C-alpha cells in the first residue's frame, strides 16, 4: 500500500523490439562479408550458415590477408586459423592449417562430425583431405611473395597498429606495403537470425612473419570468438596473445550477462588488458565487437582506428569505435 492507502500498480515493462536478423563484422572489409551473410539471413536462414558464408567470401579474396593469399610466417609458409560456434555451443576450430582454401568449412565439418573442438597442423590437414577438401598448391601469391622478400631484407617483426585499415599506393596490393611490414587481417563476424539464434565465425592467416607454429586468439573459443545464445556473442581483432591472456570474448559476454551494454562490455575487456600492462598496451591494438540478444551491438578498442561493419534491415554502415588510448 502507498502512503495514501492506494494499491501499487505494476505497469508492464516497455522494451524495444529485438533487431533481427543482423550481422556485424570486424573492419570495413566486413561490408562485402556482411552482404554475403545477409543473402542467407534475409531468407530466414540460420545464423551459422550465414557466418560461414561470410567467412568463405573473404577466404576467396586473393588480395586479402585472410586465406591462402595472406602473409606467410617467417619461414615463408602460409598457415590458416579459423573457428565457428553456433547457438547450441557447438564449436569447431583449426589452427596452423596449410594448403586448404576454406579453413572455416573444415572447422564446421569438425564441429558437426566429431566430438572434438580443435585440430592443428598436419592433423587438421589430414582431416580436411579425408573429408573431401582439396589440397591447394603450396606457393605464395605474387603480392605476398613480393612483400615477404622485401621483409627478408631486415627480417624485423614488429606488428603495426590498425594495419588492416591502412591504405598505400605502392606497387603491391592494397594490404601489402613497400617495406614488407604487415600485421594480419582477421575477419570475425557474429550474427543473429530470424529465430533469434546467434552464431559466430573467425578466419585469419594470423600474424605475418610469425614463428612457424604460432597460434593467436582467432581459433580459440573464448578468446577470438564466443557465443552464448542466452546472452550474446563477441569477436575480436588485434594482437591475439593479449586477447588470450584475458579470455577476451568470453569476458565480454560475461560482462553483458552482468547487464553491461555491448559497447561497455567491450570497453571493460580493453581496460582489463591495459590494466595488466599499461606500458605494453600503449604499443599494440586490440578491438572487441559484441552483439546481444536484443540485436544491440557495440565495439571498443585500445587504440584509435578500429572500425566494424553492420548489416540489418535498418542499416548497412561502417562504424568507428571509441578507444582508451
């Protein structure tokens, strides 16, 4: 009873409608990736099919650092990492995969036909071949070969912040630079379909000129990608070692579980990295991207320059994130 003796009336909660379907992806290169995923989402297809289709699209782009056209490791070998996760927490991943064009599809095949989550190196390649994937020729693309040979002159490994978003006018393709410098070009995307189900995928050729066998966050569930169909999904881009140290995307989803918006959840994950080692954080980039069950999205980065792409019935845009440094 209130102070005037009137009964308390509980009004119904007014909430905004869920925005679905929707797909979001890292970097401006996510625009055509989203468009490919949207072909499935707009026809009431499943989110897991949409994110795989988006990843396949960019793996086919020979001028992108994702896929077999990407930068090699310091031994001149291109190794690919990928993972996929659906609304039921089914997940699959491959790491250090050589000579297979679509690691994302190998990861999905692993997810759907075995009890395992991740295969690496020769074992991942053997699994791919046993399941009908074609072994591609072991050679660098022309542009990757030029960049690698230029890098060999100094053999300096120094990841460059936001190189995915950098342009140049030299003789190499858009993602290659005259001095051979390179970082990586991870593509991470998460989507929600008409049923409200979430899925995500990540594909990358990893850090350029890395030590042979190095694996970053991209194929690691809970680091480069995490999906919880009750709460939301998150992906990341940047220096994978730092994301692994905080189980970054799992952390983002847990922040959303505790009531934070996607943007604030991403911000708090970035703060966790910076707090651990502020001096080191000032020299590197990590960006997080998240989508919740309402179709709300957001991102945040350590450094200026991280952008992401969004496609829904209402928009088809590129957004810049806020940043800490």
